[in-house]
């Protein structure tokens, strides 16, 4: 097995940083100007985390490609961290959205699109009733509220190193087996130990021990972890986990916001899971803000008796723009024409091709890394074997190496997801796009190991 020479890595990083700065003068100038009006020079704080000294500013994006303000063109394998898994601005969605923009954007009243979308979601995921929010974070927050209300239990349970958006309760992690705020947690409203139990993925004993307290309203989990690299469930994990949830009276909420990459009905349909509630955001409207949460007949009955007409607008589940006509028009067009079986049949083989190419270069260069695929998504990890849980996957993270590989790819026209090594395929991604990444990855691997 090859080890990386850290001094060499530093040298290579400096070289790539110089190249990046030389290639992006206009982005550099805009970033400098932005320091005067945007906090940290960016519209959202995590945009500072891109691998170069400044983020590249985008001119336009279409399908699997985009162009920056310096005229550089890119293959986009980040796809807005799944928000643009549909490809950027699919024509059919752009047209539906443009139509709706002219006919009323938000009214606090339903449009027929909501019914179409609800019926489609019911078919895809098998859950009966649906509600809409603007973000997956909100969909998770409202699902948690419902679970707490109907179980009358205070806590939720999440997996170690999960990510479910900016849901306060989910910014919890384990340190020496004890729950506390996750590193970087900004101004936590309460110590998450008061609100949250945390267990490692694929550990049924730990799950049962946590549920045995009978204080867990719901388990909120991605069917496969995707935010700390990809971590797949072991055979039979979800079947047993579902049984444990039922036995101890906790609801299971499947957050399919990323795992929708597994197929049109996400992992829930692919793996025949039976969650009580399900969340799906980001790509549902091709990036037009919108998300959804669904629930079973039983959950619907249990909550119905607890929401009173007079108070239903002040119960903590809401949002003036939630369920607006524009979001629903975008969702309908996306579900009807873009996130279709036919398109998944194009996207999934591309992720397989990505995997095979990367795996071959890992092998050829003797690197102790591996690459994992989940439907249309693939990700490489700096561990010799696929991690079994969030803790193992986080332990394999290598910030310097990751930044180098990201910048190396960016300098050669490929954008990866910034916070780990994820690549996502959209219906417009081509084999040539994938092969470009494979070639670049191979060159980077050779430079790192020679
Ligand atoms: C699995 C999962 N759920 C929910 C969210 C939150 O999505 P949003 O930031 O759009 O609210 C994310 C964001 O990355 C996510 O990865």
C-alpha cells in the first residue's frame, strides 16, 4: 500500500492554488468586492469552504455543465449537492416555472399541481399523506414535531455523523460514547444531550439500548448515510431496526433527500422499507425551493385528533411560502418528466462507470482507498475498506488530501461536492463527462504516489 508524502502534498497544493488564482481573475475580483457587503464575502457561510482561495462565481448552468465568470467550463458532479440532480434548469421545469410565475406565485391556497404531486409521491414511496415545506430541513423539523406530539416523548434518535439540514436536535454526536454538541455547532439552543440520543449506524444492539428508555419519539435516519461519505446498511439492518422501532413505540423517519439517488422511490422503494414518515427535498423541484414529508395512514390518524382547527396556524408547523404554487409547479414537472424510471436507468450506469474508473486507479496506484456507489451517486473514501458506520467514515477523512483532489479536479474542469468526495450523475451527464473525471483522478493519484 502506498502512503502519501505530506511535504509533496503541500507542494502540489501550492502549485494548484497558484494555477487556480491565475485562471480565475474575475471571480477573485468579485470575491474581493463582496467582502464589503456579504458576511465573509459569500452569500452563505459554507461557500467559503470550497477548495480554492475563493469560490468561483457562476455565469450560467445547463444540464451537467456550467460556466464561470472567467469563461471556464466545468462538468458538474456536485450538482448543487443534489439540488440539481435533475441537471441544471431542465427545459420542461423551466417552462412550467415560467408559466406559473406569470399566473401567480404564492396565494396561501392550493393549486391542482399539489394533488398531482401528492398522488405521485404516494405511488413512489408507499406512504399515504403528504405536506410541503420550502426545505428538507423544515420537512425534518415538522416530522419530528409530529412524532413528538403523537408519542408524547421528548427525544429523537440520530446516527453518529448524520446530517439532516440545520435541525437543532440532529447536531449531536458521540464522544467516548457520550452525546454532546457536534463540533462546530454554532450557538446550540440547548445541549443536544437533552433532546437527542445518538448511535452508530449498523449497530442494532446500540439502537435497542437507546430505544429501551422509551423516551425516543422517532428515529431520524438516511437509509444509507451520504453525508460522511457513503455508508451502506448491512444486510437485514433496516428490517431489524424497523422491528425495534415498532417494539419500543418510536416512529421511523426516512430522510430520502440524498438517497433518492437510489431510484425514483429512493431506498424506501428499492429496499422495500416501511418508514412511518419520509422526507424528500432539494431535487424534488429541480432546485426551486420546496420539499415534502409524508406519513402513513396510522400516523395521520394519530395526529389528526391532536391538531385543532383554531390553532392549526400557530402550532410550529408552517411557513407562509410553504406549499406555494411555484414550488408545486416545479415539483410536478420534475416528478413527471425528470426523476423518471427512464432517467434513473441512464444515471445509475454512469455512477457504475465512475466507480469502476476510480477503483481501477486506486488499485493501479496502490492507494488504501475505496469507492462506493449508491444508485446515481458515488464517493471515494480514504479507507481501505468501506466504512461500517459514521465514526469509521469520519476517521478516514483527510481534509488536506480532499482539498487537493477537489482543487486538482476544479483546475481541470470538474466540480466535486465540496465537503467530501461525492459525485452525482444527472440525466444529462455523459460517459465523456465521467471519463474526464476518471482521467483527472488517475493523474492526481499518480502525482500523489510517484
Ligand atoms: C440527508 C439530508 N437531509 C436534509 C438536508 C437539508 O436540506 P436543506 O439544506 O435543503 O434544508 C440535507 C442537506 O444537505 C441532507 O443531506
